[in-house]
C-alpha cells in the first residue's frame, strides 16, 4: 500500500513539475494567448446558446450585448497578436498606408523583431482577457436563467451561415423597438406614439425595422404594417393608401384588435414640419388606439417628430466588423490554418471603413479566388487608390460611398480607366436588377464604357433589397511623359 501511495504521489509530483516547467518555458504573451483563447470559446458558447433562445428580458439582452462586445474585442486583440505584429498605428488612428511586410512568412513571437513588440501586445491581450474573464464570472447566474427561456427552432447552422441569414449585432436595438411597439399607454392617453430611428446611410435602418416586423409578437399585435417613402408625400400631403406598401395584414384577428396599425416611414430627404404636422394630426384622428409610427432617416432633423427618445444606429465597431468580415470571408475554414491569408484579410478589413456592403463584396471576391497572390493583388490595389484619393482630396473614398456621394475609383485590370460611382439606391424583390456585378467591373476585366448600372449586393435577409450603383467608366487621358512614368513606376503586386 505504501509503495502504491508513493508511486501515485511521485506521478502527481512529476506531472506538477512538468506543468510548471511548461508554463515557465513559454513566453508570457503565449500563456495569455492560450488563456484568452479558452475564455473566448466560453463566451462564444454562451452567446450562441443565447441566440437560439427567445429572450425577452431587457437587462439580460444588455448583458449579453456587453459580453459580445468583449468577445469581439478579444478576438480582435488575439488576431492582431497572431497576424498583424508588423502593423503600425500612428496617433491611435489607422493609416491608409500601412507598414505591411511580405507575407511569404508570418513572423513568430520568438523572433528577435517581435521581442521589441511583446510588451504592447501582452498588454492588449491581458486587457482583453481580464475584461472577458470578469464578465464571464459575472454571467454565471445569467447562464442558469438562460436555460429557462424557450428554444427557437433552428437548424444547426455554422456561424458563417447564421451571419449570412440574420442581422449582425443588432439584437439590443431590435428588442428596444419591439418594447416600444408592444407598450400600451393608459386609455386616457390620446397621443399617437412616434419613434425616430436615425443613422447614417447604409447602416441598416430598414433591415432592422424589417426584422422587427418579422417578429411574431409584432405581427400578432398589429393588424397591418404599412411602409411609406418620400414619394408618398406630395405637396406637403400624404398619399396614404395609394402609394404605400402593405408589408403585413392579419385578417384573422382584425375584429379582436380593431385594426391596430404600424406605419413605417422611410425618409431620404428632409420633410418639412408643416407636412409632418398635418399628417400626424390626420393620423391621430383616424388611427385606432395602440397604433404606432416609426420614422427613419439619415438626418437627425426627424428627432423633433418623436414622442419618445430617438434610437440612433451607428456603424459596427472595428472589432465587431473584423469578426463579421473574417467569418464571411473564411466561412467554415479555420483562419489559423491560413495565417498568411488571415494577415492580409485583417489589413483589407481595416481599409473598408466598416462598410457592410463592402464586406459582402470583398468577402465574395476573396472566396472566389482563395489565392495569396490574388489577395495581395487586391490589397495592393485598394491601398493604392485609397492613398491617391486621400492625398488628392483629403477624404477616404469609402466615407463618401457611405454617404451616397459620387466617388472616383480605379479598375484593377484596366489601370488606364477611371471607375466612377455616381449614385446608390436599392430595389425591391419585385424589380429587375442588373446582371453585371460591381466586383466584375472593379476587379475583373469586363469591357464596358459610359454610364450603366451594376449589382452591388443582393441581401438574403429582410427586406431582401438588391443594392444597385449607377456607374460610369471613363478612359483616362495620360500624356506621353506620364504614360512613361506609369509604366516605369506603376503599382507592383505581391
């Protein structure tokens, strides 16, 4: 018996010593990296479990959103540590021109150059790990309550399929809107409630409202959901029934609900206050109690139309955008198995200024040609025209695209041609869309001149819009001296 105990204690002692030696032999950054990776896996399990449940508690949703933000920051810090040790930021701002080395070999944390950067990366990893770990500990009770909520029916999709078929990172905003819609005031109140929804161009206002209107609670509460646009307001009056679209009708329970209406008004231009006041007074007289109005616009001028504080949508954070873009680009593949491509993808994501449409365009482009040579070519091309545009006009071209302003770009396969995006708009599912894709024009060799329309992206989620650009290709006039200089010093690709 004594010999058995001695053997067991000896084995335990040996394993303990080996464990301590293995920990001590690793650089501190790698130890924190492993710890952060485990914390991220735990956070992702909690979030994916929550996504599959019908949660209505606002505080719980807020906590889960905070956990998701911490997870995005953790993945960003981890990927920056793994893939971007040579990326330099000046004054805390991403620069159009990055110090990007050749990707023929991803540097190792054990190399001499990396040792000078260890302190900075170690601090970033520790901050991300500390924040995520403390949040997971605080959410222990939340996880127990999570099990009490009913599960939503959903096939076991992979995360990249989920992101392609649902709205990313807007659950908190959606629940706030649903809370506004389902809240009933005392019968004595004659006020018709209005919620303003403000946000920049292409931030996802219409998509968010469409997802809210798809919710069973909303569809069961309202008899009809009507959508109006600027064109429905003529000479300050509203063409209420003739021009508006009925997104939902609940005929079975109209008698029980008394035809309670939800009206969604999408404004692209400013609406004069007199026209709004006339519409509001007329609606208050004709709408049944419990009806609601949501007004969306890029301008904060609509805030004064609201009877409740406005909800403002912002672009995704850089950390959340990287998680979104990486998942779309690599799909079911593990980025760790392709570190050089992941390194390129991280720089490409930074150049896009958090544009959702651009994320879909570029991710499809990269997936179609999973080659490091092609990805280098795309990165070099993007950095080239962005650097030129910033130095010439003092503004990032993607900022102008996000504001629906004209912008002059280039074509990768035809450097002698200028590619102008004149205007952006969307079309419904019933309308025809152009066959030419924007990536075929900008990054391909398709031959086209003059003005024409291109398909930017066809959304797979409500309201299923197809996004279209009006473009123009012009032949660039180059003098003999400039042409010689272009041939000699033109952009080089990896």
